[in-house]
C-alpha cells in the first residue's frame, strides 16, 4: 500500500508531467517553413466541402475564401433535396477562373458525401473543409509545406473562433475549447508527431491515400464494438488510418494556416461538447485497445492525449489531490500544512491558466471570465461521463436538419450481418 504522500506524488506526476513537457513543446514549436522551390502548389489542390443546407452567407463566405487561396478546383457535396439551391449559389458567385463542381447524395451523412467526391479528385492533394470556415489566402501554401516530406500523409491547421462584437459567454467557452486544442496538438506534434484527431474543419491528405480501394472499404465499413456500423467520426477514422498505415501527420500551427470557424453561441454548445466527447471516447478507445499502433509509434501522445480520456473528471482529480495533500501533511505544523495546501491550490490554478495564455494575450478583457472556465471544466466532467454512458448515440442536436438521417450514422448490425 502507498502512503498518502506517495499516492499524492504519483498522482501529481501523472497529471502534471505531461503539462510541463507540453508547455515547453508548445512554446518551442515551429511550423515547417515554406520551401524555396516547392514541388506542390495550390494548383495541386482540390477542395472538398460537404454541406447540408446548400445555401447561406456562411457557406458563401467559405467558398469565397477557398477560391481566394487559388486551388485547382472546389467540389461541393450536398443532399439531393438541396442540390438545386447549391447550384444557384455557385452560379451567383460568378467564378470563371477556378472550376466549381457540385454533387449530391441521398442522405445527409458526411462520410457518404466525402466518398461521393473523393473519386472525382484529379490533383495530388485533397483538402476537406467544413462549410462554416474562413481561410487566410496563405493557408494552402503552408498546408502544402509538410508534404515536401514524402512520409507525411496528412496535415492539419490552427483553428480559432470567429468572434463578433456581440460575443457572449458561450463564445468565450468555445474560444477556450479551440485554444486548448491548439495547445495540445502543437505540443504532441512537436514531440512525436502524434495527434488524436486531424480535425475535418480543414485538413489535407495525399489523394492517392484516399483513393486507395482499401481505404474506401475501411472508411465505409467501420464497426464499433462489433455491434454497429459507424458512419460518424470521419476525421477520427482517417487520423487513425494514417497511423495504422505508417503515414506521418503534421499540424501547421501558425497565423498563415489559421482558419476561423463558428461554434454554437448558446446552450446548444453543450450538445456540441457532448458530441465531441462521444467521438473522443470511441476513437481513443479504438486507438488504445483495438488498433494499438499509438503505443509504438506515438508513445508520448498515447500518454498525454489518449490516456487522458480515461482520467477521472477534473473535479474528482482535483479533489483527490487536495485530499491526499491534506492527509500527507496531517502531522505537520498547522502553518506549514496551510502553506502546502495553498501552494497546491496556486499550482492547480496556474495549470488551468497556462494552456489558455495565448487567448488571454489576444483578449485580455476575457481574463475576468477565467473562473467561469474553471467551473465549466468541472461541469464538463459530467458531460464526459454521460458521453461514455451513451456511446451508441450520434445525434448532433445543435444544427437544424442535421439529424434527419441520423439512423445512417450508426447502424446496428443484425445477427445475420454479424455472422
């Protein structure tokens, strides 16, 4: 049996070694620079944008900024019912210098939309983009730079929330979610090239990987715990495919590859968090327990990212640290015990702040809201537990019309299919 002091030190080191190392890795991270004589240019890129509505100002702005990056082609995929309105939107753009093609599928399912477009790609690089992102004009040049290394198969981007003058507390929490993600993926990319998910908001892959028949079969025949065919979590699957097939991934964490996106600016943000948490559970469990490639190829990321999925909620971990510290110092003088507990509290406060330092440098007016982020972090632990208990649910719940074809996202296999 461990003493209280030994148990405290073990838990402290388990929780905070990764933070300390990740801080140094994040602060010293440098993106792969642009080559003097690139072998790939934006002319070698096709952009695929799956979209549900097929219209709207956000989609128009996404297409506009994608065109400004001067790719070879843009392919838009919607559902059959919205193909006409999407075609009208494209016609209204009046773009003649860059080809734009539109396709449709019967059901609203991102994997099916992607599979409809992938065979149409004629360039070396395929970029997937969500229909609510805006790009800097430099993004393709910086996304392409890592592909100069022949072992790189996928490249991700830096992501930040598109703030408005009427930003609210939900926007603040959404900004911090993206800030933490940028912190973690830049650190683990720097250390061992690992990442839990190359986010589909904007991500680039070598086209021949996506057009490989074995990839297509795997992408359309993923199974969850041998009970369900999973058609959600597309970006998680492709990220794991890169690892399991020996491809390296990279993230260009720099302003030149920094996209802006939208998250729910109301209570629906909680439903987004729930959906992301379910995806993380399903994918990270698959990585750790089923495929297991990460333990050999990305040991630091396995510890710092994937294993953290199994960590108890923050309120439990913090409470246990305080309890163990208190018990370990029971025999100390009262003043010394108070100092020890105060130092622990200060460290815990600092550890929650340091990942968000970049956000507060850009928006110092948000610093008074920091305690709210701590409380939300404790609440998010409940979301994480509930997500684990409902891993067979794939609904969005945060976007109108997004769940009309939810039955296709996770299909329960009957006995005949399993046999």
